[in-house]
C-alpha cells in the first residue's frame, strides 16, 4: 500500500472518498488495506482516507461513476489550513460573507471546498499560495499582493 500526505492545495481530481466508496460497494471500510498496489491519500492531520481511482480493483471500477465527483475540491480543513481561514467561516449559520463566495459540498459527513473554483474567481494560477485575512492587516500595496473579496476581507497571494 502506498500512502501519501496530500498538500493542502492538492485537488482531489484523481481520488474518491473511501467512506463513500465502501458504502456504495458494500465492503469493509478497511478493505483497501488488503488490496495489492493500492494508493491512498490523506491531508496532514486528518483521518479521512481517499482512494486513488487508478488503484481501485478492476471488479469495482464500474462503481467509481457512482461516487461524488471531487474535481477541484479539497477537504475543508485543508482549505482552512492552506488559507489560514478560521473554520467558522465555512458554517452557513455564522453568516460569513466568505461563505457565500465558496462552493461547499458535504459527502458522508465530510465537508469539501472547491479550491479550483475559488482560484478561478480570484483569477489566479493554481500553483500560487493564497491566504485570507482582514484587509487592514495587510502591508501597503507594493509590499503585499492582495485581492479584496468582501468589505473587510482580502486574499493575499504569492
């Protein structure tokens, strides 16, 4: 078994959520541990397991199309870690203005953010590092690149 730690800005284009997959297929949540040449991914500090689509056994390949499409998405906790955004901004009832700008998805109780769509909204390349902070904490314009996304919040990038 090959296990990798995904960077917080790694899109889940080539992965499926194990929690969803094992329920759709009707197998144990730990069945992947006994497969030959399986590749799994996790984000740092999480227990959520993602199965690489190419390493799933041939007899289950047809079940992949039943899984939720995670193209462009990252785990919500990875998004918060990457952007330094407090997780409370990803809760609808908190009425965060950033919540309205993000595409969120929940699968089997696991929350995801569409990071690719957020990059597209900002007009930035996918390899750039971003961070979200209150605008008044930023240095003057030539020293720090930023994009204002709400009345009080900005995205810095480099």
